[in-house]
C-alpha cells in the first residue's frame, strides 16, 4: 500500500473530518480512506434529468405521439 501526504488542507476541512470520524467511531485516517474509496471507486450516480439529457436526439416528436384508441397500430416489425 502507498502512503499519501496532503499539504495545505483548510482548517475547516480538517475539523469536519475530525467530527465525521468521531461520529463513525474511526480515526481520521480511516475515515479519509472510506471517503476516498466511496468517491473514487463507486460508480457515479446521475439524477433523472442528467440521464434524460444524455439520451441521443433521434427521430422526430411525431414518432412518440400517442395513437388514438380507434387507430390501428402499424406493424413495425415487417
């Protein structure tokens, strides 16, 4: 395992780390390992708006309009 040294960390961040570590019953070092692993090794979660925005723009809006109940749906497979 490698060692990591981070210099110039803001005092407010250090205090927040101490508080969080204490709340979880861990040392600051152990808490920082957990934080790094959760951020860097977990897949990113995106909200619905981000997922919808990432969808490719294909087709025209008419392709997605609801058909009336009386209309016969066309055979899209033949």
